[in-house]
């Protein structure tokens, strides 16, 4: 069973407008042999953006996340101290703090990250798009 860490935008597009996903990513996410892993950091980011009015969901975020966990077998990745401490080893290629934590989590867990963001490549993480 393969496990992949999905970037915040991948979760949003997957649940609202799957046409924005590449066909490779769409097929990957629907593959029964692949487990999508969503970081609690992504949920934190979505909650902040929702609270600021920068993004709207059709249903409340907790309901959306719970539905997707049940429907698609998504695993949640907690934020650990090792992820936080790994931030000190990252170069400054990417300024977004949420993406930097996702990069640290990908590096720490060895999970390939599913993201359109090419800036991730500068960190040597395995990115799938």
C-alpha cells in the first residue's frame, strides 16, 4: 500500500473541482492501492483561510474533512516536534509557512508529496503531479 501526502490545494480541488487536478493525480487519488494522507497543518490552513473569507466550502470544514476521511480513507498526519524542528534545516526557497511545514513533514516521514507547487522541488522532496 502506497501512502502520499496531499498538499492543501489538492484536497480542496479534489473535494470541490477535480478538473483542476492533473489526470495523473486524479488517477492516483482514486487508486485503491494508494492512501492519501492529509496533514492537520492543511486543515489549520483551510480553517484560517475560511475564517478570513479567502475560501468558502459548501459545507462546514469539520463536516467536509470527516466526510472525506470516511469516503476516501484519508489518513490524518499530526504535527510532531520532529516536523517543527526540521524547519530549521530548510532553505528559504519557499516562504509560505504552511507549505514549509508540509515539506518538513514529507522529508521526516519519507512520504511523496502530491502538489502542483514546483518550489517544493528545491528541497529534494519527491513531488508528484
